[in-house]
């Protein structure tokens, strides 16, 4: 059985997900969590940039 690189549990199927800029094989639950955290991080950064009137590129 494959093992998830994020949570370490045995799973039936692994999915490729980008974790901190690196592609890792994780279970579907961890992949969903990573996508949500990434979206939240990007939105938080965008809010701070708008608040500080930042007009450059990341």
C-alpha cells in the first residue's frame, strides 16, 4: 500500500500536489487541505499588498 508523504497513513491512491513549491505524492484529503491553505495564503498576501498599496510583482 502506498503511504502519504504528508500524514504518513496508508492509502489506496496517491495524488500529486504542490506543497511549498515542491511536488509530492499525498492522499486526496491532504491534497485538498494543501490547495485550501495555498489559496488562503495567496488571498492573505493580496489583502496585505492592497492595504499597503503595493503595485509591484511578487
